[in-house]
């Protein structure tokens, strides 16, 4: 399982933290002629090599690079505005499937003796990264089909404030679950509801309220799911 965590960490860093939105737009516009596409898959190969940390294990890194290129190219060729969330889900599922295939092919042989100095830190770091930008992208893709028109007409807020609030709330949920303080998760959800839905009540917009409610519950749901999986991997829960 720790091998999959290593590969997943490399994937999250490469696909979400080291891939600006401008690169995504360039790939969608130029497709196979996009230099950003080739740079992106090269970064994934390098990250995979780093987490495996063995020059003899060049083949898994090559598999990641080749399959990532094919999957991303298929996505930009067939993706449309109407099916963007579906293709995002397919894209990520295929990437994860490749990582699982690598674990099946190499996990019990060459890679079985490779360990990072602190596997618990690796697991927690992967969970924390997953709950920042990757979780935000997932939530945005899921709820994009319900985005109300009034979302863009509400009063201005601090730049990127909502994004960082989401990061903090999901990371706090992870910390609370790892320390087995479920009452704190409930308190955090209640506190956010008081502030968020107080403003929504004044706007008297039912669609906007439902949109925010879906996003909030999805955010907390992802946080709880990742927290439980992390607890299991760390041996906190059986």
C-alpha cells in the first residue's frame, strides 16, 4: 500500500500543484502541438523517479510518462464544454488505474524493499495535499453543472478567500479525525453554517443556497473520507 501512496503523491504534485491553469488552457488549445503537454508528462516521469528513488526502476517511470501522455491527449481531443466534468473524472480514474497496475506489476518484487525514512509522514503529506487544490478541483467539477447565474453578481470578497477557507477547513477536519475529535468536526461544520448561511439568507436566493450547501457537504464528505482512509493506513483505526 505504501508504494501506491508514493505514486499517488507524485501524481497529485504533478497534476495539481505543478500544473498551472495556463498549461491546461495551452494543452486544450494546441493539443498534441502543445509544448506544455510534453513538459507536463516529463515532470510526472521525474516525480515518479524521485519517489521510487532507484535508477534501476526506470520502467515504471516510463510507463507513467507514456500513459499520462496518451490519457491527457485523449482528454483534450475529445473533451467539450458540455462533458468537461465527465472527462475530468475519466482522466483521473485512468491515471489512478495506471498507478494500481504499477503496484500490481512491481509492488511485490523490485519495490518491496524500498521505504522512505518516515512512511507516516508520507501518508499524512499525501492526504494533506489531496485535501487542498486537488479536492477544490474535484468539488468545482462536480458542482459546475449547478452554478447559478447569481454567483457572479454577489458582492465582492477577498481575492481567493473562498479557496483558502476550503483548504483550511478540510485540513482541520483531517487533523480532528486523526486525533479522534469528531465533535470538533461537527463544531466546524456548524460554525461555517452560521456565517455562510447567514449571508445567504439575506440574498434570498434558493439556487445559490443549494449550490453552496452541495459544495459544503461535498467538501466535508471528501475530508471525512480522506481522514478515515488516512487513519486506517496509520493504524489509528482498524
